[in-house]
């Protein structure tokens, strides 16, 4: 496999296709264990291999490819979890509510200020 990785690092697409063929089930199963959703696991596995192709030149030791690929897959999963964390979404929506309340209060006070100034100007 390290020979294929070496070839793929030079831009050999056939070598990378062979790596994908050999490692596809392994990455997909890893993603399925992480997310327990076969469709999502397939999407994430595809992203892992796309990211792997784009980053392969950064891999210094072709013998470390399996560990490098696994780390990339786990990081991609963690990124997905953070982006889709329902608690994070709730926190953001709570912040939106707070900001809207503050904005409404600001508008109310500015209208009161304008109303008071108009009354004083008329006097």
C-alpha cells in the first residue's frame, strides 16, 4: 500500500483509486460506528477520500497512511458533530432571541426619547 500512496502523492489518480477501493469499506465502517447512520456514513466516507486526495502531499511517511486516514476520518466526523449539534443550534437561537429582545428595547427607548424631545421642542 505504501507504494500506491507514494504514486498517489505524485498525482497518480489510478493509484489513489486503488487505495480508495482497498480502504473504502474500512472507512465506511468506521464512519458507521461513529454516526450509526448508513447514509451519513457513506457521505462522510466520500468526503474523507476527497479530502485525502487533496491533502495527500502533506503525508510525509506513506507507511503512516492508515493512521493518517483514520485521523482524518475521525476529525471529519467531529467537525460534522460540532456543526450539527442541536444544543449549539439552541444556544445560537437563544442568542438570536436575546439580541432581538435587546433590539426591541433599544427601539422602544429611542421612540420614547424621540417622543419626549418632540414634546419639549413644542414648548
